[in-house]
C-alpha cells in the first residue's frame, strides 16, 4: 500500500486501509505514517495504531503523544478523537492519562473528545487518578463541559465527590447531548439523588432516553427509590383513567413504563400490591393493533411477575396475556426460575425450553446454570439444543456449557464423573457442522464449549481456527489454546480479500414501514461506503421486509436485521469493518458486530450520545425523525415493507 505516495489522496486511502485492516503487519507502516505532514493521514495512522493495540504499549503511547504534541499549529479539532482514542487503547502508565487529563481541562470540543477517551481508559483500567479527577472537575466548573462527567460514569462506582454531584446538577440545566451523562452520574451518587431523578422521569422537558435512564436508576436506589417508582407509576396509570387515555399512555410511554416496572424487580415492595394488580389487568381496548396488544401484554405480565413471587401457575400470570404469546411465556419462565425445577415445575420449564419463541427458549436454556437440580434433564436438553437449527439456541447452549461445564457431567456427591455421551456427540456434530460465514459467534461459542469440556477434538479445531482468515476467529482461538495449555501459540493467518460488492457514492434514503409507522434512515457513503452499499442492496432485495426488531435497550439502542430474530444471524456474508474515528450520537446508524470484521446485515440506531461505540463500529448513516419517534419502537415490532428512495 502506497503510504509514502506523493499523491495526497492516494496516501490517505492507503493509510485508511491499513488502519482498518488492523493486522500486525500494519503496525510498522502506521508508525511511519505518524510522521506524515498531512494531518488527516497522520490522524488515521494514530487511529490504526490504537486499533492494533491489543495490550498496553507504552512505547507506542509515547510515539502517539509526541507526534500529537508536535503538530503545528496544534491538534485539529476534527482529528482529535483519532489521537485521543489511540492513547486510551494503548496507555498503561501515567503519561497517557496525564496528557488526556490536561487536554480535557482545556474544555471546548477538543476537551470533550479528551474526556470521552479518558472515560474509555478509565473503564479499561478500572481506575482514575486524583490528577485526572481534578482536571475533569475543573473542566466542569471553568468551561461548563458536561462531557467531563463521562469518565466518572464509565468507572461505574459510587460517586462521593460533592463537586462531581454539583457538576451533574448544573449539567441538567443545559439541553446538550452530554446531559445524559449527568443523569447517569446522579444514579451513582446514592439516595440523595432520588428526588432529582424522580423529577427527571416526570418532566417532559427531558428526552425519552434521559427519562428512561433516570427510571432505571431509581429502582437501584433502595427502598426510597422504589417508592418513588411506585408513585410515578400510579400517576402514569391512574385507577380511574379512561381506556383511550391508557392506550395513549402505553403507546407513547411504553419504554418509560416498562423500565419503571422492570426496575421494581421480581419482589414487589410492600404496599404495591394494589397498583401491580391493577397494572396486571390493564384493559386492552377493542380494536387494538397487534403492536399495542404486545405492549399491553408486556406491561401486564411484568407487573404480574413482580406480584406473584414465583407462583407461575397463579391466575394473575395465567391471564396477563394470551396463552402461548411471548409475554405470557416470559412471565411463566421468570416465575419458574425462582423455584427449584422439580416435579411439575420441571415439566413447565421443559415446555418453555422448546418454545417456538426463540428468545424464550434461549432464556430458559440460560436458566440451567442456576439450577443444578435439573441433573440429567439439563444434559438431555443441552444435547437437544446443540442439534437445533436455530443459531441462537445452539449458541446459548454452548455458552451454558462453557460457563457451567459441570452441567454436562454425570457424577454423584459433587464429583465430576463422566461426560454425558449425548452431549459429547451433539457437541462433536456442532463442531463439525458447516455454518454460514457470518455466524462467527455461534461457531466460536461451540468451540469454547468443546474446549471447556476437554473434548478430544477441541484442541485440533482450535488450531485450525488459529489460522482462520477472520481476525476475530484467530484472536479467540489463540485465547482458547492458551486456556488448553498452549500459551506460546501465536495465531496468524492470511486475511482473505473478498470481492467488494460495490461502494455507495451518494446518499440514499431507506424507508422502513414498521407496524407503528414509518421510520427512515439515510445511508451516508463517506464513513463506510461498502457497508452502506450492502445495506442498500439488501433493502432493494427485500431482505429486511417481514423482519422483527430483535433487540431494544430502552434509552440506548434499537437493533434489527436478523431474519431469525435471535440476534445470531445475518445475510450469510461477512463484511470487513469500515471503522474510523467517528462519533455515535443520537440517531446515528451503525453495523452491529460481535468482533472485528463480523458485520453482515444487522443495523442499530443509537438513541443517545454513546462514546463507547466511537471507533468500534462502522457508521453507515443517520436516522431521520426524532429520538422520541424511534424510542417508541419495541422488541417484536415487525418491519412490514422497505422502500429505497432513489
């Protein structure tokens, strides 16, 4: 690649390709690229060095910092993220943290990028120095830089510094994209934040994601927080509300209501029985759409689960939704898993393991880890699941075996005993089965289970994976071989060069007709032209039509693009990552990944500023409309039609 070409455009293309390739062979050329006189080429070199920094590297950190400091007339604001994130990836000693803290203290757009990077460094190292903390507080106080709250949030530990609390309270008065970090920071300050968080939940001046984050936080703040949740729910769903008002509340505030209910947990606090009973029997209006019926069912069944304390056969569970629907089965499963799975409870659980609702089946399988009393039944179920044609079921069974290998062995009095023959046979078959190339997560989950159970064929399969053309497969195979007693093995393989299907050259809008209305995304060719072209081609071919939204994290993300609806499938073809130092803000659209170069067809739409996604995913475009509109999409909503607008 011509990283030393005289033509600037060619040089930029070359260094961008090296940075995205992210292979060990790229490192030396990227080091040389740091010295490029062109700020963009140098920034891409820094980004690539960060991506390839799989372990702390102080020499690389020094080189990146030194070159950034030497830039004249200074670090360009548009390139700051590349330099700062590279340091966050590579730094281990004090140099990187001090440099990021000093830049964060300056405030402004560059200071905000430094704060985001400092947050990622703090999350990786699980600590933040007193010097860095002081610099961030100064940025909040002197520059009103709300991004300075982000590193404290990423540590995910109690915040006891009154200066940080004051900074979060000041940030609430400013409607910026970083205000979400103030909400999350308040959640870490303990009981004293209960009243403020409750006000955020109930004030429509805040965004849906901010209100949802506050609602989620309240449930974790002890009895006082839960009491506030109950009060808010009672006001949201008054006993004497007419059906039309309730329907409107469910349709417009479903994300908030479901989060509030979920934050109460499976044990209803004292004094909430009346409210939960009312919510478990919310009348579903005549003529309600299928989407509305699902939402009512989810709310009713969540309330019922909190009310019955494990009594899966209770009438309130039986009538929270139509028998056999996903909300109904989820409620039964949640109640069942709170009891020992013996006798009739075991029989009821077995029916849910074999549910036609794949996410229910996966959740039931996950429950095996916490129920040793299942014994031989668990082994039978795991063997059956490994032979499933549903990728999510195979992956879940494999992950259970990897995390709880003892569940596959028959032994008495706590002894490990012999590996169950049916499990071993099913695992061998799954290990040898050819799967579509984009089901990397399924393939690796099976391999990890085989290694955990010390299956004789596992080590050889890991050696083969060690030289796979995909970097994610090689990386995890090397880890597995080290676990299996071969720590000195270095996994290398020739990167396959897949033919490029095409490259988007102009912006294209794709219109998705959901059950609940039309939402559109505009594909942008500049950050990831090949990935954007894939999405357009799939949309034209009708790939997304008829699919369900398989993942929604209220207040964070909406994800779709898997025909099977379990999150483990795709279009059948892999995509190379087209990542770069670009930000993910509210309504940005990215390609979902389970590791480097594992994209295929799944898309996600962010609902908030999400710095932890920056540089880690290929951004393919931006969603039209409002955050409130996209926040009304729920898991299970169907895409009825897709239109590409030329």
